[in-house]
């Protein structure tokens, strides 16, 4: 005979063990994720109230349509009164839901009130039709209890489902016992269907159905909540991490069908721009660390939007330098033209900032731009759990060297002749101030034809 331990180790038991772990050790979301779940549940509570109001209206219509089938001698009709009272209660709860004042205790009390009013409505049939209590055992109104239970599933809260289902079962047991006091008990199913009698087996089936639906929905909601929390945590982490990447790289990470790994990349023609803040070292020398970071933040907040508007992607921030690539995203065939089109706006923004600082009596800052073009590898580098999207190629190295060479040429915007020619071919409206053929660029393996644009 297999022991319990041996049975638990069987492969077919693994899914059951996994579900049990999910139920007994639910994930605990961070506060911001928990807040998002609470916001979703608040919206769900509004949906629940609207569905219930629609149910009250439908039930009233069904009731009015069935009136001709009954000969009622009573002047007082409790069914419409109960429906209107329930509708008023749901309306009040809807107002509280919109106001965001439904506490967990109030929601539990609301679930209890839902079931209580439904059971009272079912019981009122004996008054409405002046008939024995067993009359309501034959009606379909108990089916609305399933709707109440299902509505609780919209909240991603298994305990609300269990509470509503448990109260519905308890309420129906009470109604059955009330009916059994005055009605005959039978074990014959046809007799039960054709008379005002009680058949315990039939009522047990209804209770079993309520219990089954409650447990299945509670399990589904519990598992869905766990999945929701894990997905929300991962989505939040991905959204936060994507802020460390440019928009194109972040889109590639989110849309990748397979896990990205070091070495994934593609070779493509790209324009590389290196943006440097002149005068930063002198300005930062007299500033405390917090103000240095604030200065860099202001610098980046002024120039990065211009770069992104022109179609560029920030590859990385290098202190007071910004490495930018054009041609790595959705815009194809205009990478050089896009880079040269961004340069005048960047220079104008730099000059405006310099004037603001001068009026405020702060040290002047200036911007220098270097542009190169060539075949570049755009992809993932790193090791195991520490990866980085970047651009690699001769154009990247040359752009960094050109930025330093701009000081030699007394230039604000400098580019290789090859990049300039490609930009003109792509429709750029750039114009060179002068050319410097066969320039000796420090670190370059051979002389470089350069163009000064500003």
C-alpha cells in the first residue's frame, strides 16, 4: 500500500500541491500594487451595483408580466415592496461606491443584506399569493442567489464569494425548514413536482449546487488574484525598468517573444550623436552634490525631449555627456537626416539656457554636438542577470572622438563628411560652415574628413 508521502510525490499530485501552495501562501503585493487592486475592486463594486439595479428592474418586469396568471385577493403586495426596498438599498450602495466610502466591513454587510433581502423576497411569495410556504420551493427565484455569488467574483476577493455563498446556503436551509413545518414530506420526485410538498433530496441538490458554485468561484478568484498580483508586480517592475531604457529598447523588451540574452543584436546603418555640456566641470566644482545632480537633471530635461522628438534614442548618460543613436527604432532610412535636423534645435536650446543662467548670475554653459554615421550593432551586451541595450561600432567611437576634436576646430556642431553626405541624400536641409578634410582626430586610426556646421 502506498504511504501518503509516496502518494504526494506522484506526478499527478503536483498540480494539486501547486494550487494548495497558492491558496495557503498567497503572494503579498507591494503597496502600490495593492492600491491598484483596491482601485480595480472599487470599480468592480460599481459594476456590481449597476448589475443588481438592472436585475431589480428585470425582476419587476417579470413580476408584472406574470400578474395575469394569479388571482390575488390581498390588497397588499409584498413582492414589489421588497423589490423597491432592495432597489433603494442598491442605489444607496452605488452612491457609496462612487464616493469611495465602501469599507471591507460595509461590503460584507452589503453582501449579507443582498442575501437577506433575496430570501425575504422569496419568503414573501407565501404572503403575495396567500399560499403555503412550500410554494416558493417550486419557483426559480433561488437562481438569483447564483448571480449574487457570481457578482462577488468581480472583486478578486474569495472571502466575499464564500461569505455570499455561505449566507445563501444558510438562508435557503432556513426557508426549507420553514416550509417543512406545514408541508408534507415526500420521497417521490413526481409527487414533489406536482404538489406543495417537501422533498429533502431535491433541496439537498439545490444546496449542493450553491456550495459547488461557491467553492469553484472562490478557488477561481483566489487563483486569479494571485496571478493578478504576480502579473501586476512584474508589469510594474517592467514599467519602472523601462525608464532606464530608451523607448525603442523598452518596446523591444516588452514585445520580445523569447528571453533576451547577451549577444542578441542586429547590424544596421545608424547615425550616432554625442552631446557634451561645456563648462560643466567648472560650474560643478563649487556646487554641493545635490545641486550637481539637479544641474544634470535640468540639462537632460531640456535636451532629451528634443532628441526624442527628432527620432533619436538616448543610449546612455555619461555624466555631462549624452550618447544618442538614430535609426534604431521604427523610423528607417532617415537616420542621418534626423540627427542633423535635431542639431539646430539643440543649439538653440543651449543658447537659451546660457542666457537664462547669465541673467541669474550663474556660470555659463554651452553645448557641443558631434555626429558620425556607419554600420552599428544595436543589441544586448552583459552577462547573465545584468544586461544592457547599447550601440557598438566604429561610428560610436568616432562620434566620441569628434566631440573632443570640436574644441580644436572651435565648433559647436561637428560631423564626419560621410555623415553629412548621407544626411543630404536623405533630404536634410543642413548647410556646412566649412569643411576640414583629412583632419587629425585624436584617437582615430587615420585622418578624417570633417564638416563644421556651427
